[in-house]
């Protein structure tokens, strides 16, 4: 009704002894104001036949209980949210000389650093177990067996007793699995702007089983690798990974062809090249899948294999030197230029402190 009280009261109430209150502006954010609550309690008391002064304290108690319940729920939700796990990248670059590479060991991660002065000479320093409180530093020696690279035979032969050779790339990506890549006797023609020519393919041997890959053989400068030379280090080797019967081999770009990624699911009996992948820098198997540093459709980055397809894998920063070091407790460790990052899971509140 358009009129104001009491003129707009319904006809059945006309002439009755009434108490009315205008509550049209008695609400704030869907909650009743103090005056509105009092008037509503008065109505309930009148309808129920209670003394208004006895009912009003009960309403205060009810509202107080509801407030504490609501505050307790908010506190529990906030606590759960603050401790909910999130995944972030943490910079774990060791102190000291600049990092030039990394690799997986049987007992953790190795980080290769420049010797003093700032140039690689003869050997490189290795940080073992850098993610534990008992971190230690030692010089690369015969006891250290990198698992993620194939190295030239003169170097690889000093690193282990079970996998030796006189030429080619050699490595033992997992104990008992020896992989050798040498020059094949098969010669094929190739074309280039200079007129092309003929070149040998690459032969891969896994525990005595030999297969030829459609990869042009690139001769190895063994003198450059003597005692790791002045510029060479293990991260310059060929990327490799083995897990049970599954094998992965990576080849970087060279002057003859674009590098490729090869996969064998039967211990090296059959090999298949992954399409779209080139210039393979490194690769490792993680709990999330095969993680590679390579070019996908000529775009350099990190890529994770999911559902038989490689998809971009987001990492902090950008760089030209990319490497998958391995994994710690199921999470990947990577290198971007001179920085080492570890993918970790931690409470949300801790991730907001900036220590990542």
C-alpha cells in the first residue's frame, strides 16, 4: 500500500491496539540492525506469549553462539588453506664458482662448477647431495658415475669397470645397462647448400645388441676431452636415460643435421624417433613423465611427455643453456643457464615468504 503507517495497515487491523515499527531501512548487508533485531524479538515474544524482557537476553546468547561458531569455521578454513600444499620452483644454486652443468648420480644430484679462476680446467667440482644438510664437495674422480650422459670412451672408461670401449660415446645410464654409440659402416648421401656428400650413420649398441639409427655420425675430438679439457665437462655428453627396458637417447644439433630424440621400449631391439623434437639438450624420467630440454617445433624449452605427447613445462626464467639434472623425492631439478632450480611442494603460507 502506498500510504505510510498507520494509514496503510490492512483493514482487519484497523482500530486495534497496535505497536508498529518501520523496518524498511533496518537491514545492512542482509543482516538486521540492532533496532530491527529488538523489534523482531518483540514480535516473536508477543506472538508466543512470552515476556519481551525475558526473551531478549536469550536472543543475545543465540547470536553470541552463532558468532563463535562462524569464527571457528573461518579459522579452520583459513588454517587449512594456509597449510594446503602448493608446488613452486626454489632456487637451490650452490654458492661459489659459476655452475656449468649438472647430472644424476646414484645418490643424488651432481652440480658442475667452474674452477678458479673462472674457467673450466682439467676437472670440475662436484656438489654431492646439495639438498641435504650434510652437503659435501669433492673433485670428479673415478668413483663418480654420471647416469644422464654418454661420454667419450677415454673419459667414460675411467668412470666405471662394467662399460668400456676405445671409441665413440659410452655410458651406463642404469647399473647393468651399457650403451655405446659409434660410427656405423653404413654410408648415406646428404644434401646441403655446399653441394652435399656422403656420411656415416650412427650405430647404437646396448649390452651387445646393435642397431643403426638414422643419425649422421659426428666425429669426436678426443683431445678436447682429455681430462675434460679446458672447455668440456660431462654436460657436453649425449643425453641418455634408462629405466628397466625403456631407453631414451638424445642428440643435439650439429652441422650435418638437426638433433633428434629416440626411444626404445624393448631394451634397444627397436628404436623410434619422436617427431617434432630436435636439438635435445638433456632428458630424464620423472614421476610426472619424461622431461626433456630440447626444441619442440623449433621452440627451445622444457617439455614433459603426457599421454604420448610432449607439452610445454613451465620453469622460472629463460635461457639458452637448459638441462634436466634429475629429480629429488619425486620432483624435478633443472638448470637454466647458471641457476639450479628444484621443484618442491610446501605449505601455501611458506611459499608467500619469498624463499623460493
